C-alpha cells in the first residue's frame, strides 16, 4: 500500500488496494491511520458495484439510514445504502431543468459536511465515479483542522465553545429553495452541533462548518450568519483547497468530522454525471463528545 500526498496541507492518493476483496485487519488499521492523518484519500481504479461499495464501507462502521432528501419515492437506486449523487431520474434520463430534485441538488455546490443536519452526523463518506461529464463537475475539499490551526488566537477564543444549529432547510434557503413538503420539513428540524470538534484519534481540533449551519445558540441571527460566513471563507482559502478531477472508478473517502467539500458546476442539462456515495454514521452526537 502506498500513500502519496496530493496537497501541502492534507489528502493523499492511496494505491495497492483491491476493494472488491475483504481487507485484512492490518489493511483496515493502515487505512484508518491514513484517514486520521490525511482526512481525504483518493483510491483510483476501484470498479465496484453498489453492493461491493457497501460491503467495503461496512468494514469501517455503520452505514447511515435512508438519506434525507426530497422526493424519496422517486428514488433511482434500489439499494438504500447508496446515496445517488447524479443528475439522473429513475428512467435513467437527465433531470429536467425545472425538476424539484435538480433544484435541491444544486445545494451540493455549497461547502458542506455530509449529514451535519443529523443529531448523529456523518463519519466517513465514500464517493465513487461511474459516469463523469467531459468537463466540470470536480469536487473540492478542505481540511478544517488546517483552518483551525491558522485561525488567529482571538478568533479561536470566540468560537471555541459555541454551538451552531444545522438543517437542510438552512442550506437550501441560501439558494432560494423552499419547496419542501410538510413531511420533509418535519425531518429537517434544526439540530445542535459544536462549532469546534476534537478528533479523538489525533487530538487535533477542527472547525465543524457546513452550509447547513444557520444559527448559533445565544447569538442574534445576523451576527451568527456573519461569523459562519467569515469562518467558511477563511477555511476555504485557495491555498487550503484540494480540487479532485474525477476519473471513472475513482473512489474518494473523506472524514466529515474534519473536512468540508463541494461539487463544481458542469452542464448538468446536457451531460450525465453518476457518482454514488456510501456514508458512515459517527459514533455519537457531537454534543456528547469532548471538544
């Protein structure tokens, strides 16, 4: 197994794995240590079925329950362990420009951490490319431990003990999307998350940021939103960003506890893009963990 850094601050290319086969205990330990250190791993050439991708993920934790998305009854993929990160409908055709699912999915272009809107948020995400457009559609990543390390001490003192509230409704409101059903609104009640988290494996502190964060407990909304925006802009400075140019069968794994990511624009009304994600749930709500 080889790990080659891909960014001065975080991330590595990981080679020497065939994820279609069960990993040995030693390989599992090595991959965990690499993830704890790098935050993002790129594993090229992993031609996995949905079932193989899910089996690989289950070696590292519990796969999240059904994703909290709009129009679940029109879901394309039968395997409920797989998140459909595509612009395709159940018929395999590209979604219409005004399709509600397409409008909702545009929120993936905002910097976010997967499932931060859940009381027990995400641990690792594992995204595999099946079909990619001829241009655009990259995914960008930042390591929020790096952002914390570079924050001024005065700012660290301000944010150290704050609690933010996260909801899918907060992130989609930034795009002007409010077409949620009553049932979806009920599933999207805001949940509290620490703004600063300690990664238990390394002891490093990280900003826990996401477009889903829309409030800070004890703060007035305008001041809270300005602080969240300020921290997000700081964390996503270009020198801190890794941009992944997808190749078919790439598998990228990231630790949602210490990273943010976003998709970049492509001509989604013309070209299909089919990526599939398995997400592991964290072990406990962030409020139950030491910061």
